[in-house]
């Protein structure tokens, strides 16, 4: 793996990282910065090639925490990037059913 350089900064108007970057965009940027192919990341993380491709394309927007953790471990994300990665994954998940029921009441 080569040197990594992923610039994470909030956009204009004070948007935070989780508002500015989707999980798929972050995943692709971190993977490319780590100089890994999708296949290499899949092999090292135990996450399927198809799942990683779906996440990068935005087909799967809110992966499970254990999936995100497996990917982050292989990508060797520093704390700030790890936090942004987790936040982006959380932002892509639908709210829990209980929250939807309360909101509808």
C-alpha cells in the first residue's frame, strides 16, 4: 500500500463530513488512497466484491456496522477519517421502525 492522501473537509455553509460525503464516495476515496482494488479490499475484509461495488455505487447506502468496521480496519483509517466513515454509513441507514412509528403518531 502506498501513501494515502484523502482530503476531508466540510463544504461551504458549514456542512459536516456526513452531510458532504456519501458513504460510497468515502469508501471509494479511501480504497483508492490505500491503492487497493475492490477485489483486494474484499479479500482482506471478508466483504464480497459485489457488496463493496454496490456500496461504492450507492446501491447499498447504509451497511451494517460490522461491515463498516471490517472495511475500516483494512483501510487503516486514522480516527478522524474512521469517524467520518462511520457517520456516513449511519446517515445512509433508514431510521429504526420505532422512530418511524413515533413520528407518524
